[in-house]
């Protein structure tokens, strides 16, 4: 008895098929049993299944040449093999991976059908996006590419030769913007908070940094946050050069190689001033911020969403009051993983403790609220997820989050890479780093290109060589390196 589980989005159908030995299918009368049907909606899809797909499957089983009893049965054609591959593949593409694999395992015929490169190219495109395919297709074996990307456990780092690089810094902002990297501000040696804007033009192994003439932009600051929304950058808050936390919202657009910053008109209501908060964009239209350190120095736990007008001239901030919510914290991360979910991870809590909890912000139709993400201990190395503050958490190919560096609860800076997957299975996985070994660091920034296969990391605090001249043992770093997913 073999079980096939087919999961269209909201329906769960379990089909039991009797399978004889040596992998060939043999159907006996009424061996096909539908045991459970949970249906919430999508009746049309269910209709399709029962009246088209399933009969086709059954008849093809009956026609299987390996089944000696049925032989070349009553002259009936095998519908599943008669069906055009395009047609069959478009049905399969409606199903999640588990169902496609179950289908493949039904018999030799289905296994052969589902070995098609065309099918797997479409599955790659469906699950990882077209831009990923363009960037990560060294081999034409789509099945292997899919498997490797799904089981990703290695990255490779390399340095970029730079000319005229920006001052070493930490807690700046770094965004992948129109094919380049855009860097703004940050804290640097001597306690200054920078207000410079840089563009990095990226080559294969080189980077060309250029300081941008930016029109009257945000004052010097660090611990601000900046996201790309459409063709613009949106920046909020941070700590200015007098050490005062800000609550201004800025928008920047690029034209003619200059960047024009504009203070965004947000009306009478803005979130309280803060720095070291977390932020991300939601569906390329809104900006989400959470937490940070407020004016009185206390850690905040509030959530705000910025809505932008169509022409990007105005914005309105709305506080989202929902329950439950992540506890107050700073130095944590928010990462939009596509669809309507944004992942929150780590940070430093009210009692100075370093946190290891994971949440996602659900912004799907009519909803705005936090959902805690729990892991089964067997899906987390060591049974307990790491605690981190000042790390980076970047969306990579396949809707997963790559976490790098930061500080643990002993204030040790780290150089490790972790993969956090909440899309299918909820898993933490340690990722090995090959090639260049970047130093341990915290409060650096990382940004991925459109393919999600290359990550650019700049700056941060690194351990100083413990010399009398450097009593703090702290140093700002100014290197840019690339993390490439090894698929
Ligand atoms: C920092 O912000 C405060 C309050 O917004 C302002 O009064 C002060 O001039 C700012 N300092 C600098 C250096 O911009
Ligand atoms: C772009 O910059 C160039 C040189 O700085 C200038 O001649 C040109 O008029 C500018 N174009 C626009 C549209 O501002
Ligand atoms: C935040 O912004 C509002 C309006 O933009 C301003 O009136 C208010 O003083 C600011 N609050 C703080 C705490 O800076």
C-alpha cells in the first residue's frame, strides 16, 4: 500500500494505491481509496482533481505494462501519458513540492515524466523567482540546481578590490539600489556620525566607490534604517551627531547620478524618535519599523507602518496595536521574505539580555499582526536557536534568511553564517563558509542583489588588536566582501 499525499493550497487529499513489488504499479479493483478530504475552498480545483486528474492517474496505472494482470487492458488508452506534457506539468505546478515528489514516486512512468528538465525549470522559477534562474544557472540540470538550492549548506566569500573606499564605519545603511550598492551615514572613529552618501558600482571582482553629491539630505547619524521602496529609498530615525535620537522620515530618488533627498511630509503623527530599531519594506509599498532605543534610553516594543501616497509626496504613519507582540528590543532585524511576511529575529532586550526568538509580521489581506515562530528542537542544531544582536539578516534565494555575525550574550563578536527557513519547514541550519574568511563583526550591514545569490557586506565593529593605543579593543571596519551562495 502506497500513500500519495496531494496538497493543493487549501485542500488535502490522501490517495492510497496498492503497489506491487519492483516499483511497478498494479491496480486492483477499487484499490484507489480516498481516505480524507479536507476542503475549505477552491471547489474548482477540487472538481478538476476528481474529474480529470484522478481518473487519468487511475487509468494510467491500469495500463501500466509492468502490471501483468491488467496487461494491455481493455483497449483503453492511458490518459496520463496521452496528456500533453505541458498540460500535465501545469497541473503539477499547482502542487507543492511534496505532492510532486509523491506523484513521481507512484510508478516508473510517473517517475520518468517528472524527470523532465522543462518541469524542473518551471519549478525553480516558481519557487525561487526568475531572477534567481538568470543568476544561478551555471549548469543546465534544473533538478540538481533545485536540490542544491534547497539543501544549501555552503557559501563562499571573496573580497572586492576597492578604490577610494568610504571611511570604516558601523550602524550605517546599505541598500542594493538600481544595480548598485548605496551607503549612507553610520558611526566612525572619534565618535562622529557621518552624513555622506556613497554608490558602489559592482564588477566581478572589483568595486568602484563614488561619493555622491547628495542634495541637502538627512543630518549625520547612525542606527537609522533605510529601505528600498519602488524606485526610492526611504530612511527613518537614527541618532544624530549630537547624540539626539530622531524621528524624521526622508525619501531619496536618483536622477542624473545625484541623489536628491527630500524630507517626507508625514502630517502630524510620527513614531517617537529612536535609533537601533529594525525596519523592512512590505510589498514594496510600505515601510515597517519595530522597537529601537527611545529618547529616554529605554528599549521600545512598538510597531509602526508607513503608507506612502501614489506619487510618493506624502506618507502617513500608523501604529499597529495587536496581540501578541515581540518584547521591546534594539539591534534586532526585520527581513521581508516576500509575500506578506516579514521575519523578526534577535536583538537586545530591556534587561540587556540577548534574544533568540523569531516572529513574523503578517500583512496579508486585512491583517496586520505578529505571529511567534516556534521550532521543533530537532530542526535547530543543538536544540536551541542562537541569540544575537547586531547581526545581519538578509533575504536570499528561495525566501530564506541568511544570518551573519553579530554579538552573542557574552558580547563576543561572531563570524558564523546561519540559514533560517520559515517558508516550508521551520529550520535553522549552520552554513559553512569557504574561501575568504571574513572577521567576526557586529553592526555591519548586508544587502543582496536581485537574484538573491550574492550578498554584499560592508563595515561593522571588529575586534581590535589589543594594543595599549586601543584600550577598548574595538575597531571600525571598512571592507566590502561578497558572500556567494554555492549552488
Ligand atoms: C540633533 O538633533 C537635535 C534635535 O532634533 C537638534 O537640536 C540638533 O541640532 C541636532 N544636531 C545636529 C548636529 O544635527
Ligand atoms: C545632468 O547632468 C549634466 C552634467 O552635470 C547636465 O549637463 C544635464 O543638464 C543634467 N541633466 C538633467 C536632466 O538634469
Ligand atoms: C516626532 O515627529 C513629530 C512630527 O513630525 C514631532 O512633532 C515630534 O516632536 C517628534 N517627536 C519626537 C519625540 O521627536
